[in-house]
C-alpha cells in the first residue's frame, strides 16, 4: 500500500532530513507513532508493522546524530520527547493481535534501547 511505502521512506531518511521535519509544526513523526497502534492506528497490520520498524530506525538515526553532536539544544529537547513517545507507542504495540506487528515493535524497542544506551555512554565519556 501507499502508506506502507511512505513509512518505509520515512524510516530510511537521514538525520539532516529529520532535523528539518522535527522542528516543523507539521512534524510527521507523531503521525507515524499513531499508525503503530492497533486500536488507533491503521487497520492493515502491514502498515502498523512498517510503522513500528520505521520508528526504531528514525530514533536510531536521530540519536546517533545527537551522540555525534550534530544537533543543537532545541533539537536535543525535541529528541527527548520523541524517544519518550516512541517507547510508549512501541511498548503498546507489543500487545498487537498480529505477530508481525509485535515483532517489529520489539525491533523498534531494541533499536531505541541501543541508541539510548550508546548515547548515555557517550555523555558519560565527555
């Protein structure tokens, strides 16, 4: 479907793209988070599955940029809020009725966890 392809595209974008999008009032990340959930997201489980995968990839890309000091204070605040939302949504998506969605929710959580731990380790070194 078109929604699945759009989510795949979002999940493949680099930090320079997300940096502009996250600071925009029409930030698509919130929409992507909504698509992850069975009760409020897309009725097609393949779209929810792709949304969860994209969330994990997006957070990883953005947290890696933060770790490498490619983001300013405003972006770091935005990333903090973004990570909290991503954890809540992917955590909820683990309860989805479809195994593929649950699998990608766990993938997303794993990516988020690695990115957060790597970022924390980097801040301790500095």
